[in-house]
């Protein structure tokens, strides 16, 4: 191996390029479908540069992919780019300083493709610079023609099944993005606002609350609202049926201040009596409850806010004002006419669009919907069929489904996206679907598949100009990867790669369970009747060191380039593997430094093993191995089994930490030092006879150590490979393959990556675990004994007595530590516990005993005290356990010197 420290920059770049050139991770196809393992990777939204969260989640996916390959399965590990929809559209607008409304759809979409292509190229280079074992031959873009075809096929299939409908109805609307959005695209945001108490008149001198007719006036009833700009949209007033104080209002009419419309006062159980005055205005539309009232009571429709968030003609003099400006103007005018009774500051929850953070509106429009609410139980059952890592994340999926209030609106009023393959009859509005064979189509530029309406024979058609929701396409990733398509010959859907569906693993962040995961279950279940994947692996988010969400506005974002400028890629992989799956992980450089130290330890240990062992494997039977070597290999078998079990359960941190501890402590600090001594001592005497004090039976002790070193080292490289992918490949090629790591180019036929080798099979070596651990501890204690006395490690010890079970390991201890006579005993020697000092806690003793403290100190110093189990009696006082601590020392009074270990006592006589 090369001398000097590990050169991570050179090594990582070399192997990343070699893996790409060799197509090391390309999916090879399978004859047995059960041997394929398909990962449904999340296609990152093309909305900017790669961020650290992408890298973190992909490292966890990659560990699974690498581990699974070593289990003998053929891994399908694709990569996609989600480059259709609002995110890509906004990116293009920002990059080119344009608005999508300024262009024809196809022209603007072409601009989106060009902008996204540049970012996608940057994404690819960044992802490849981390050496992920992605199959770069299997990439896709959610806007490419093949995917557009699949998305449009999905729309038509659901329509033919009766699972979609078009309806003019209230829809959740983002006035900033000027498009309808689905419930899943909204989130709650705490915002500062004002509560306004507004006086409504009763029409024709109606009876005021409380039953006093004489109280009828402009202040007859009070409405509390945070949105006075919706007054022009008010169509009713509601009170609760059990609200006795306001019961007399029911059946009367109220007059809206400033705008003058007269509206009915109705009772309904959905009124929140605890908010404001308990009397609520219904506007079309302020929230979901307004929509329910509108539908249940057949109310009028007054739309006061348009698609861009400006007031409409029903707002009279406020028409054309933005809603936020109109609010202040209306409040001012209410105050001027004495209709504003109170205005107070509050903090409340506002429903906003998760993309832009702008509060949503509810507008009436023609929209396409996928039915959800009638099959929520089936979607819950589908979720239960999948394995969840961690299990607790199923509750998020469950709670989302149980909280659904809307069917899925899939219409988007945007320019960038996949068109609906639909035309409408100009006369009767009959929907005409494209032919499956013609997909993909764009109704704005392509002709309908018929010359006349099949319902009324009219010959003019109106193309649908909306596009599909992004999630309507990205929810099809399992089918995209499996090559789902319509087969005209069989008149049914088929898959080009059926062995990939259902996919084995869906890895993703917990923030898109309701977005991507749920909608994928819905789409794939409706199209195939099957659950789309066997297991779900949910990772958390990357936080900053203070556990805050990373944000550009806060200035705490860490980019991948910043990380790799300071640390090796494998150190970053080590850090990522330290997470508990599902939990958020703070970015802390100490975790990367720990990874870097482990890499250097592995590099140095590998160089030492290389110097101690031959170039070829030794052919030894288990019976020819020393007990200590058998124990090490048996322990390594157990460790390999544990690491595999943890990786199977996606408990990455447990696998990582256990392997690191075993490698660093048991192997490097203990066994490797012992084996080095054995090999070098026997080499020093020519290997022809046993060293002084050793039996003839151990003349091949060095060969046993060499065999074990080489066997164990190979296994460590394989066990570390899923996490430390670059350094393990470098060492493997150098020590066990040759050529590539030494600068010699290997042909494709000659090159075999470590990552295409098999996970270590158990050696089957048997050993006494407890006795071996004790023996290792004894050897470690005797090494310390010699080191502390500046004795050479090969200095002979006359006699050593071990009080502990080292059965079967006596010869190893004797030979390794040059012990002339070694005896093992079960009973413990007589060891006395001697008190060497008593320390007072002056923070307690001072205030309690005051002037008597010097007497207490003197009594302790002179030994004039009585020490009980938990008390100290001295100078006439009894001190409790909180007031003092006792220092004790164990002393051995027999011949020799006592050396203690965790599992045994050792007495040495030189």
C-alpha cells in the first residue's frame, strides 16, 4: 500500500469515475424476479441547486443499495428529475426574469426545459461527486415524452374507471401562483393579524339578541372576523342552535355594512361559539366551513376575490384593490361610519401554499378531481400492508387519510406541466378523451380524435388549457420505472420490467408522506390493484447545529460543496449513517471529524495488516488456528450477523457504531497489537522454532495470526463498504486485487468492484465467547503492566496467576506474553479494600456545622472517626452520605503484584 496518509480527494475522484466508466452499478436484469430489488427513489424537484438534505437522504438509500447488492440481489437504483409544474415554472421565471403569462404554452415550456436542463446537469455532477451507486443508465424526467404518455394514460384510465370527475366547485387557490392547489399542498402558518368586531344591522327593526325589541339598532349584532375584506362576499350569518342568547336572530335578516346586501340569519351546528361573539358571517369563500354552508343551505354565490388576489366588481369602490390593501381601506371606512366596534391584535393559524407561503383563497372554477373520500379505508389497509421504517411513521400516513376533507384536485392553471388529454364540445361540454395510441398530446396544438361530438354531433371543440398537478405524475414513479404502458394488441396495460413492481423500497422524507407517498399508493392501487412497494423508509430532515431548520433567510444553510471542501465524502457518509431513521439530524462537524478519524484508522490498520501478511491467502484448517484467533473470527462472525441485521432493519446508526467499536477496540487496539507481536517475534527467530517459553505445538503461531489477520481484514472491508464506499474500494483493490489501485488500468473483464462481491458468509469457527473476552483482557492487562514498567513486550514473566475463566486460552496467553508458568484459578484472591481518604463536600458541611468544621477535619486527618455503610461519625457529629465521599483502594497482600481487568484479576510475579 502507498506510504503516508490517505489522500481522500484523489482516491474518491478516481473511483467515482471508474464506477461510472465501468457502469459498476448498472441494472443487469434478472431471470428470477425474486432476485431483483427495486428502489423507488424520490426525484428531486428542479427548483435550484442540490442541498444537503438531498445528500443525506440519498446516502441512506445508497447504504441500502450497496448492502443489498452484497446480499446477492440485483439492485435497480434509478434517478429522476421532477421538472414539471410550479417549482420549475417559478425557477424559470426567476432565472429569466419573465412571467409565464407572457408566452404561448409551448414556447414557455421550452424555456422551462432549457433552464431545468442546466440545473439538472449540475444536479447530476453533484450527485456523482458523492459516488452514489445510482444506475445512471436509468434516469428519467417527469416532463419527458415517455413520462407524459404514462401520466396521460393514468388520467384516461382513471376517467374510464369512473374515479375522476370534472366539476365547477370551490377549489383551494393560490393567488400568488394563480392556480388551484390540492389540500396536501397547504400548510398551517402562525401569523400576526387583527380581530375586528363589526356591527351588522338587523333588517326592518328585527329583534335583537336577548329578546329585547327595543335594542334593535345598528349595533343589533356583532360579527368578529379577521378578514373584513370578505364583507362584500357575505351571503349569510350563522348562530349555533344551542346559543340561547342569540336564538331570536334565527329567521331574521342582517344588512352588511358598507356594501348593503341583506342576508339570512340561519342556525347551524358548525358555528364555533368560543370564537368572537359566537355569531359568524358566511362568505363565499373564506374557509372550508363556508363551502359546507354554501352547499348545505343553497346560498347565493358572491365572489369578491379573483385569481390574482384582487377584489372583483361585487366589492364596489374597492374593485381592483389587492385583498391586503382592501382590508385596511374597509377597516378605515367601517371606523368612519361607526361600524367598527373593536380591533385587537391576535396571532392565529393561516392556511398557506407550501410553495410560496401565501395565504390561500377559495375560488369557484371548473376543475378535475380524483375521488378519494369514498375509499379512505382501502388506502389505509394498503398502508398497513407495507413495512414501515420506522413503524411510528405509519401514524402520519394514517392521520393524513383520516383528516382528508377533499377529493384530490389535479387541475393546475399553469403553463409548465403535462397537458390534460381532453377536449370539450363547444355546444354541450361533452369531454372527449385522446386515443391511447396518440399519447402524449397537447390539446392546445393537437386536434381532437373525432370530427364531431359523440353526444350532439357538434363539430367545434374547446381544448383543455389546464395542466396536471405535479403530484399526479410523480405519484406514478413505480409505474414509470417498471415501464407501464398500454398494449393495443392485448388491449390492456403491461409492464416492460414486471419484476420491478411492486417496488421493494420507497425511501423519502417525512415531510412528503401526504404528498408523494399517499398519492403514489392511490394511483398505483387504482391502476393495478396492488400496493406499490413492500417497504417504506422515512428519513428526517437535516437541521443546523442548534437543531433549527435550515433556511436561506436565516443564513444557516450548509451546501454539499461546503462540506466536501472540508471533509472526505466517506466522512459525510459516516455522519449520515449516524441517524436514527425517521428522526431529524443536526449537521455537526464533530460527526464528520469522527468519520475522518475512522478512515485514517482503517487506512493505517490496513497498511499494518499488509506488512504482516503474505500476498496470497494461507490454507489453514480451523484446528490449526490458535484459540485466540478462533475467538476473533467467531466474534467477527457475530458482529457481521449483527451489522447485517441492523442494516436489514434500517437501523443504520446501530450498525455503524457497533462495527466501529468492534473494529477500533477489539481488532485494532487489542487483537492487531497482539497479532503484530506474534508475527514479528516469530519472524525474528526465523520461524523455525518456538520462542523461549512457548511450546513446540505453537511453532505455526505466526501463520495462524497471519491467516486470521487477512481473513478478518477482508471481512472488515466488506462490512464497512456500504458506508465507507471509496476507501474500502481503494484498499480492496490494492491488497486483494492489485492493478487498479497501483495505477495499472484493468479492463472491464478484469475489474471486480468490492461492491459487487458477496457479504461475508460466517466462517463457522467456534469459540468460547466469555473465556476469549477474559483472555483478551488478561493479555491487555499484561501489556499495560510491561509498558508501565518500561519492559519490552517479549520480556519473560516468571509466573502469572489468573483469577477468572480463560479455559482453552492458557497457551495463547503464555505464548503471547512470554509467561513461563501460568495458572488459572476460579476463586478470587484475598483483596482488601482500604480507605485512603475522605473528602468533605464543603458546600453542605460548611453551612451545617460552621465552626466545628476544623474539628471534623482534624478527626479525619488523625483517623479518629467511625465509618459506617452510609454515615461518618467524627468530632461528635454524624455526617450523612451527601456530606462526604470515601476514597478506597484495593490492595493485594500476597506474593506478586495485582493487575485488575474488568473480567478477571491477574497476579504477576517477575
